[in-house]
């Protein structure tokens, strides 16, 4: 295949490469059957981005729209035609050039705005503007903007000295320093092209924050599990792994048995990281929980237990700033009975009503401990208490009953798990969610679907997921109580 006939390198390729080189390689050469279908939360993020983009485009005098980006050659021709006409602004424009090796380069700036100047079209030139849903001008956004600026310079035969990014905040566009970002972009683009020519994909390393939305996550995770890769150990970050590689400590067994003095000189392993990470390796090596050193607070004789216990979990929609479901599972051990109460705000303006229903429920069981997983629930109780004017003493009586099962777990035991999230711990203990694909992001998608479409099934799915979260917390609590005893 001639380079000019090769699939183009696009804006998205550059953006994804800046996040993960392996993703771009797999997008081009990987087995598409191993690629995950986008979940509801990913679809919501895309829809939110498109909605925000449409809102921002109203600020511009859009006088031309290029064709679908799926037909980039036609889109490029239409964009050139509109630029030659000197229209005020073009949305959906397509900019095409080629790399040094002849491979097509295709950029998709969200807006091209006519400015005063000189170009091969006449006494005007265009400025590229990207619209991003993020709140900060991340490096990846700026490098992509520089990519658009360089492509535009080649198209209009005049260096584009300005490129902007419109973000959610602040209201003024961010102006990209092209003198700094263009050379940076050119180096990144060179590495991207070299990566696509490799016979094998770049090595994987699973980062919990970076990889969560990648469609190749399960492909990489399956390979990591097969290899027993250290990236699956909680606490092994990429920087720490690079040090372990240099020391030849790349297996669970090697890390578990390593002399701590070999790691001590490196700042990445300071602040008590060495014993924690080696305990984690031993738990994985032996496939057994490892007790942590005794803590004066987290001990078996202090672990709360009562005839009636409450298990509490919240679902929230950060974009709308609403906590829409306060789920409480009431466990009556003496009667051997459980009852789930979904205190639900069917619309954001019903949050106060759902909050009041939650307060009444927990106060009706005034002596029962309230078990939850992570600190969000207590933080939300305190925040909403202040927001809705709850008496401080009343609020404090509820807060003092709260028991963070996540804190108890991480302080008392090291588990052979890939992380200490609720699903990972409860899954290790054998608990199963009725919908294994459900998570917090999916709940946000379902709530948005309910608000937009009135889909009652979406609302019901949230309640099922929330109840399972409460029951998972219960499963961990009961196991931990036995372990501590």
C-alpha cells in the first residue's frame, strides 16, 4: 500500500496517543473483536460534549458547514471551497496535509473563524478553534490545537499565529502558545507515526485513572492477568514499575521477597510504601489475605455490631450537582429480615425531599450503626445538612453512627485484589451484582436517560444497582468481622 493510500492519522489518533500509545496501535491494527463496546456512560460523555459544542457554536456566525468527517476527502474539498469564498465561520471543517512519509494527516477543528490577514485565498485568513468539555487547557488539548494550526497553515499558505480552545471555564478562550506547542506536537506526531509502523503493539500498563474509559481495557487486563503483571497490584504506579524493572523485580514473587533496602533509596518508595507494596505482593503470591499490624482503633473488639444494622449508599450526578438516590438496606438480624429503602429524587428539584426521607429513616432506627463504603456518604451527609439547615447536634448524632467499611478494610487487611474498590473487594469474596455491567458511571447514564426520556426501566435499574452496592457492603462487613475476630 502506498503511504498516500494508507488510513489517515487524525485528530483523534493524536489525542488518544497522548493518553496511551498502545490504544492508537490497537485502533489501527488490533483485533476489533477484542474491543469493548462503549457503555452508557461513555455515550453520555460523547452526547454531553456534542451538546456543549452546539451551545458554543451559537456564539459564532456560522455561515458554512463542511460534510461528515467520515468522508474526509469530500469534507476537505468543501472546507477549501468555503475558505476560498471567505465565509465568516466554518463548523465541521476538515484540514488535510501529509506527513513526511506521505501518510495523510487529517484534522477536525470544531470552528474555523475568518480573521484579517493575508492567505492564498485573498485578504483574509482563518483561525482554528477547538471546543472542549473540560475545565482546564490540558496538554493534550493544546497539542491537538497546534496540530490544527499547522495543518491550517499548509492549507491557507500562511502561518497561523493563533489557535484557541474554548473550555467550560473560564468563559474566555484559552490561547495556545504555538511557538512552544507546535515543535512539541511535531515530536509527538513523529513518535505516533513510528508506533504505527511497529510490528508489535507498545507494552501495556494499566492505570486506573487513565484506562477506565478505554475500549481496549479488557484486552490489556486479560493479558496482564495472564502475565501476572505487577500493574495489577494496588500501589504499583508506572513510575514505581519503571524502577522495579531496572532492579529486575518484575514478578510478584520477586517483589514479595525483595530486600527492602534495594527500594529504600528511591523517593517513589518513601512514606511507608515499601512494606505496603510488599505485603500486597505476598497476598497475591499466596492468594491469601494478609493481616496488617494492629491499629488501636481498628480492632475486633471495637468493630460495631447490633441487632439492626443499616447499609447506606448514594448515587449522584456531578454535572447536575445532585445526589439523587439515598439507598438504605435495613438488616434485622434477630428477625432474619432485610428491607431496602430507595430514597429517590425523581427530578433534581426533589433532592431535599429524598434527603428528608433518608433522615427520617435513619432516625427511626436511632441505635443502628450506619455502614457505608468510602468517605463520600459522610461528606454528603455533612454537606447536605448544612445546605438544608439541619441542626448540627442532630447531624452529628447521625455522623457518629457511620462506619466506613472501606477504611476498616484497608487499615486491617491486605487482600489479593487488583484494587480496593467496592466491586473488587466484594467480587473477591464471591458477591455478584445482578447487572455485572452496572457501576457509578452507568447509574449517571441511567438517571440522565430517565430525565430526558422518562424511561422508568432506567430508574428501576439504578435502584437495583444501589441495593446491590448496599448488600456488597454488608457482605464485606460480615467477612471482615469474622476476619478481625
